[in-house]
C-alpha cells in the first residue's frame, strides 16, 4: 500500500509524520527520562554501596541516551522539544533521604514499570525509527532489571511473591459471581493473578509512601507547601489501602509483603 499526503505525493517511510500514539509515547518517555536523570543524579551522590552504584550509573546512561534520541526525532519532525525536569529541579547535595537498599529496590521497581509501558509503545509504533528506539530501550531496561534483581537476591532483600500448592486438577468458573466471591462470607481462594496484583500493589504503595514522607520533610517551596496537607491525606489513604491489601492476603493465609 502506497502512503500519500494531502497533495497526493508519495511518502517514504522516513517522511511519514508521527502518529498521535508515537508522539505521545515519545513525549512521555522524554519526561520520564528527564525525571529519572534528576533522581539518579541524587542517588549517585549519596549511594555508598559499590554493587548498587553501577546500577545507578547504568540507569542514568540509559535516560541520557533516550533524551538525545527523542530530541533528534522531534527535531527532524520540527516538533517542539518537551520541557522536562532539569538540574534546577534537584539538589544533589541534599542530605541523605533514602538508604542504599531503598535505591536498589527503587531501580528494580522503576524498570518493571518501564518494561510494561515500553511494551505498549512498541505495539502502537508503526515507524521503524520509533519502533527500533523502543525495542532497543526495552532490551536495555530489561537487562538493568535483571542486574538489579540479582543484586537484591545476593543481598537477601528481594521479596518473592507468595507460593501456593500446585492444583491437582483444572477447574472452570461455573457462576457469574465468581469475580466478587472473595469478598463475601463464603470466600473463595484468591487466584494466582489476584495474588500477583495484591503483591505488586502493596510494594508500590509502600514505596510511594516512603517517597512522599521523604519529600514532605525537605520541601521548602512556598507554592508546594499547601500540598503538604494533601500529602498527609494521601499517606493516610496509602497506609489504609496497604493495610487492607495485607489483611486480604492474611485471610488467605498468604505471607504479607515486608513494607517497612
């Protein structure tokens, strides 16, 4: 199929304009990477663990390379370059707010989130330059995740999801109320996917809580100060949600994720 523009001129692949999806994912990736650069620069300034420091540097290198590639793509398209986070948004000389173990867990969690988003970006990218960018990025991110996981395992801080007995037969859903049956008086066992979502949500909420508590201690921007009350409310909601999720796992006799 030949691609043409409104003047019926044939467009070669590299001349085809970015789609909304490609534009959106590139823009989002740029913002995310600009934030990652700020965070990793701070982490690099406070990290003392020689096994974790290379992971920070790896993450920083990936983000900086992404910024360069996306800037090049947008420039060729005469597209405005996003205004992301800069060195003005981070104080790398600020006192330590996070332990090295937290930094390690943050990197591993960040790559998990990144892999999910990049997978979608690849699926909606038609142009080869955009698709290749996200495909190469997925390889880099997945490799960094594997390195972070190995360091966590070696240090004994990797939290595994719950283990359950293998089923002895295949069961089929035979009633429409199955989805909400775990909430009633006669609760069914959680499915493996439900256990997985509980596990991920508890970990994510705990990490978000830790970061909000840290930032609330050092924020001195007059514009952001009124948000402290919102932060406190958010922390309360996160804590209640985490407790609720942990209780749900407890009722199923599943180990609760360590969140402190």
